[in-house]
């Protein structure tokens, strides 16, 4: 089981995204997104990235685009 390296949370007035970054078995870092809002919840993969910084960058772009400019607050 891979250990989570960093988590981040972003919200707007209707939805919440929780991002996790953890090592991927064949190298790189897996970015996953837990989504909750509008009465539903889901977890989806958002790719494997070469660095933690790139995974965080993708998470931040996703939050800005899908959560109307919301910022990700990271816990490392």
C-alpha cells in the first residue's frame, strides 16, 4: 500500500475536491481526486506525474477550472 505524501482540499459553494498524491508502483506520483457535491461522491484518478510539484500543479489547475477559481489548501 502506498503512503500518501500530500493532500489538498478545495471547495466552492456547492462542491468539494480532496486531492491526494502518493507514489505510483512503477514510478512517478499518482494524483487522485475525491469529489463530493450535489448529493454524490466519487473518486477518480487524475494521472501519474513525474514529480509531486507537477501533480500539485495539475490539482490546482483542476480546482481553478472546475470549482470557479477555488484555491487548493495543502497539508504535507
